[in-house]
């Protein structure tokens, strides 16, 4: 349960509290300059046009669940190697957000780096997400669906987003003070990743207005959603937290 409903600044103590779901979120202000964000945004949108991926909610990258769990490990890691090359060019023209955040987590005392899978190499880490519409109530927790993957052994999972462009109205981040548990799946909408509102009935909810240039980190096992948005573009990934203290990035 949350100890308060504040968005905390990054420190070792605040991130540990987030991993333990004792606070709703951590914020890093001024993570990137306006110029850096514009260059990154331009590179991501150019990639989206080349791959014809702009739609209601576009993922500019890959998904371990879609290309891995629903396909195969081999397919996911082959795509990961390909996208690492493509995104390296985007970062060379802007800045590397994942490596910058890894550096900030290292500065406050965490062992942080990109996740790897024995025998298959590094995971891909860092998707752009272009959103028109809303994201319904859901959770993201690899232990829920990634048995046999290294990330499936994590004890907790975080998600972070750098907001590059936000809606003039709407697009707020909605967080609930409730962690997913297996019995909640009776409320999951069939053949989908999201849940009916009954799953968070009675739980505290926090609405967070997001701003360009900031990073918000949440515990992605907490139920969350995104309000109606137009042309909202963010960049981020998941972070698996392990019992031995390791933090590992992946998408």
C-alpha cells in the first residue's frame, strides 16, 4: 500500500520504495533539453514513417510479449539486434535516453544495465510510443506471462517514460494503489491485455499530469491507464528488479 500520494524525486530510498509499491511514482525533472527532445522525436517519427507503424497507438520498437512470448525467443532477439542498429543511429543524432537513465540510477547506488538472456544476448530496451486515444486499465508484469525467460524471475517491475510531446488536454497518467494478483484475472477482458473497472473498485487513484522533458517511473504491477490523448509521444522501457538488487532494462 502507498504511504502517501506524492510523486517523489529520484533517490535510492525513493526508488526502493517504488519497487516495494510504497509510493506511486518517481519523477526526474529536466531529463532532456528541448533540443535533445526535438532531435529524438524527429528520429522516432522518421522511423515510424519508414516502418508504417503510425496508428492509434504505435510502438516504435518491439515488444517482448508480442514478438517474443507470442512468437519465439529467437524471433525476438533477432529483431532486437536489428533494432539496436536502427536506434543507435537515432541516438547518435539526438541522445541515448536509456543509457542516461542507467547512469542516473547508478549514481544513486543501483546496479543498472540492459537485460540479457543466457545464450541469446541482450534484450532490446527503449520504445517510442505515439498515442492517439487512451490506454485502458492494465498492468505490465513479466512474471505474469514470461515463464522461461530471464525477466520472468524478477520480483518486481518498473516502467519509465520520457515525455517528448504531450496533449494540450488529457493524456494524464492514472495510477491505482493496487498490485495485480492472479485472482484479478476474472476481471480481464477476454482476448485482451486490459481489465474492467471492477478490478480497481475501492482502490485509491492518482491522476498525474505529465510534462515534456520529464521522466516518470512507476511500478508497472500497479494498475494504470492513460487518459484520452492526441499525438502524445513518449519514450521508455521496462525495468526488472531482482531480489539481489539488480535493475535490468528491456522492452
